[in-house]
């Protein structure tokens, strides 16, 4: 097969994996710290994409649009955290899963109301292409990969080098102890939740130019994000990064080999991994409940 | 004797009301409510009795629908046998995957089922396309022959058949609540170690419950298939995966009338709100959040104590005499 095709396939897979990572990282952090499964991250993803679309269409500037998308997602996630999640942190996981699904559904309905049902095309900020190993590759996709790697570095730095990060890591191990030390864990929760919302919004805003912006985009990506989180192990950031790129590659390269299987292969892989290792690749026994 | 009358009254009164609705509710609405309530009863049993939350019900719905469709499209013409074929397919699929799935705990269980729905969707849409005709779906409305008594091929007859099936399924689940099996299901939900200590095989109990519920979902799928005379991979779409769970909670998890009330509310909202505003999802979503925050009792769970009080206030005598 054509070598160029493979190179662009790998880049395509990496950029898709980056989007998955940005989404799944927030989900994974929320699970690790608060023990919630926050399906509404998918809402912030759609919202980020729509705000980015709106700003880029009205002003013609795509990069500020992407920034606005991430910020708007953060604001909405703050509101949802205050009004909904703040009351239900103590409940079991399935409870949070269902409630957050309600938030997601309401949000998708609101988006349909505001922007209509028709998918909208969004302008791509950088049209240029560069040659990687002789194959033409869009610069924008490389930038998306760069952003994901930078975000991974940033989260690792926050978690390992700052006092807030230390508190978060400690709270993942034992919330009660951290609270006993005088840390206001609810502020940690709020911060983490909003951080996750911003990342999801960023993922949507970055993904917008690559696909059409459409009200169902959040629901369409649900299975993939969950697959990433589960393969990587709930609560493990490193696992999330590895599995996001893995899933991106399976989808992208799989479609080069045999198109019908591409969307299905990762799910079969996830089933096998779960049955063999129910906590995922990097999930620790500690996270298991 | 008295107890049996009351037992059946509990089944027949709500469904009698629904049957009476035949004369003032639009027909497609009634059929949708009935079939959806069968679909939701399965989910209600899983969620309320066994403690399984499944985001993969569309997979079993599609298994039933396609079992029916394959029979009616390629082999026979009798819709009743078609429904039997659909139920058999659902039974086979859920019995097989159940062996693997019921080992997992609640949140993983939900997501593995979601993965199954996605796999089934792509199987139907792409991999098995030579037989399923992909997105075009299978049309067999004119292939079905009329059945005696109630004609399943016509909506006027089908609504009564769907009504009968819903009553039967509902009576089955009501009956199960009183049996040892039902008690075991409830016990695995609360404390599976104690179930083991009592000498019951908790894996077998959960597996049987899983198979039973998902076969019911497949039954709902084959009902849809026969009603529309058409199936498409959209039945297994992951975008609709949470519907039965949402409706179960809307109605009231684990309550007997919950699925019925929930389906009525859900389908009603879908029809009414989408006619007026156009985005019913917003209202369903908000309602779901409100119900969860208000103590997750659902519509029926909230209404029931209120109705009971009124009932008791009107006629306190019989309860005292017993």
C-alpha cells in the first residue's frame, strides 16, 4: 500500500486521539477525585464547538473563537457544578451517571433550540500543509496533537509540582483525610470539574474545524470517549493518554485496512481488554469499587 | 380468592384505562406507549430489581427486530412466527453475552453494554450489509399474511395484540416479585455475599435475570418490527441508548406502574412538546435532573403515596376488618 497514505493515516489517528484525550482526561480526573461519571462533559464539548463556530463566523477569527469556546464551556460547567453536582457528590456512581445524562440531554436540546438541527461547517484556521516523510499533512492536525501533548504536560505539572495538585492527588487516595487536614475539598472538586469542562470545551472547539458542528456531535463521541477512559483505566491520566492515541490509531488505520470494521474494532478491543483486565490497562486496584 | 382478584385488578385497571384510551388517543401514540412500556419494563426490572444499569438495551431491541425481520423477509410470512423468531434470537444473544457480562459491576456493565450496542449497530449497518441491506433496512410489510382473530398486519388489530403482550409481560414481572427468584434478584442487588451464604448461586440468579430482561427487550424489538413492517440499523443506535433508562427513572425505578407511567409521559412529551417547541430533549433532560435531585422517586413514585392516602381516606374499613 501507498506509504504516504499510511503517514497521513497515522497523523489523522493521532489528531483524533488528541481530541479523545482532551475529553477523556477531564472525565478521568473527575472520576478519580470525585467518584462521579460526568457524562455532561460531552455537552461542554458540543458547546465549545458551537461557541467557537459562532465567534469565528461573526468575527472571522478562528483562534479567539476556539478560546471563547473553551471559556464558555468552563462557565457553563461552573454553573452546572454549583446547581447540580454540588448536591450529589456523595451519591453512588450510577446516580451521578444518570443525572449528568439528564444535563447532557437538556443541553443538547438547548443547542438544538439555539442553533437548529442542521450541521454547520466551520472554517479551518490554518489551511497550510507540510510534508512529513514525503506525505502532505495539514498543519492544523499537527497543532491539535501539540495542544493535547501540552495539556498532558500541564496537568502532570499541576498534579506533581503544585500544592493544589498535591492536594488533589491526596484526595484521590482518601478524601476524608485531606478534609481532616483542613483543605476545603469542595473547592478542589469545583476546580477540577471546571478544569475538566474547559478541556472538553477546548476539545470540541478544536474538533469543530475538522468535522461539521452538529447538535448530536456530543452523543456520537460518547462511546469512543468511554472506550478511551475504560481501556486506559478510570482515574489514570497516563492510561488515558495511551489509550486515546491507541483508539485513534485503531480507528484511523483500521479504516485504511477494511473500512466497515474501523468503527467496530475498538469496541471489540475494549470488550476483550475489560474481560481480561476489568480495571483497564493502567487502572489501579485502588480505583476499583 | 379476594387476594387473587385484587392481584389481577392491579394488572387490569391501568391497562383497562389504556385500552379505553383506544377511543380518544391517536392510534400510533397508543401503540408506541404500549411497545415502549414493554421495552422499559425490562430495563425497570434490571435497574430496580437486580441493580444493573444498562446503556445497551438497543442491542437487544435490534436483535429481536432483526430476528423477526430475517424470518419475515427471507423465510416465512406469518407475523406470529416472526415474533417468536425475534424472541428466540434475543434469548440466544442475551444468554450468550450474559455469561460474560454479568460478571461485571454496575458502571462497567453499563458501558460494556453500550459497546455491544455500537458493535451490533455496525454489524447491521456494514458487516452484515449483504443480508441486512445496510441503512436501507428490510421492508416486509406486504409480505406478512393476515392472522386470525386480531390482524397483526393492520394497526387496528396490532394495537390489541400489543396491549395483550404488554399485559402478559407486566403480569409476569408482577408475579416474579412474589417468587423466590424475585426475592433473590432483589437480594443480589443489596448484598450478594449474603445471597451466597443463603445457598443461592448469585451468578445464576443474575444471569437468569439478565436473560429474562433482555429477552423482553427483544420482544419489544420484534413488536416494533412487525408494527412498522420495516427494520433499520438505527434501532441499535447508541444515540438512543439511554432512552429506556431515562424512561425507567422518569416513571419511578423499581415501581410496578413506573414503566407504564414513564412511557406515557415520555412518548407524550415527545409528541406534544416536539409539536409545539421542537426540542423535547431539553424538557426531558431537565425533568430527569429534577427527579434525580428530588429523591429519584420518579413520577409514579411521587404519585403513588398520594393516591394511596386518598384511597385509604375514602374507604378505611376493609383494611381494618381484615
